């Protein structure tokens, strides 16, 4: 179990580093014409908030789609969010070590811990949590800061 969590964390660390070094990225399901969430030019986003969602088997149809669709419209509008990605496990993943038993992964970038704290207390985040927490079996959260 510890090995699985360790490798999952490594995979998300690699993804966060990749995202932190890109000039822009889109939400899951966005088309090129849709709004992009772009880190501010030259802004560091060294604080990463990763959430792994396990949805209840009896959750209403459309729960996952709703979570994906609502992330940019609710969570993405919180001022301290510098980047946001959400989606199901990748169809192609790291052989032998990738954890794929979850339903949805969320990655949010911030400039610092204060940005995360503002996000966690923001009414839009609380609305998202209140809307979906009743449909969740388990939630794993990994927060980490970029190494210096």
C-alpha cells in the first residue's frame, strides 16, 4: 500500500513539474477555442494541491461529468488559483506503478500556502465541496511545495 501511494505521488509530482514549466494549459475536456487557465507570466507556482477522488458506486449518473465541468467554473475562478487540471485516470500510464483505481484527479497550482488557504476557505470551493462530497467514498489529498 505504501509503495502504491509513493508511486502515485511521484507521478503527480512529475505532472506538476511539467505543468509548472508550460506557458499554458487547459481544463480537461476543453477545446482549443475555450478559455485557458494560464499561469501569470513569470509567476512561480511552487505550491501544488493534488486531490484524488473515489466516487461512490451509487452516485447519480453524471456526477463525474459534473465534477469535471464545475471545476473551471467554480474552482478556477478563485483568485489565488494559478493553474488547474482535472480528469480521470489516463488510459496510457506509467507501466507497473501507476495507480488507476481512482475515479478523478484534481491538480491545483498556487503561488504559496496562503493561496491554498484562501482557496480552501473561498465560497466557490465550499460550494464545490458541498455539491459533491456526499457522492464520494474516499478523498486523498497531497499538498507539496516545489523543492529549491
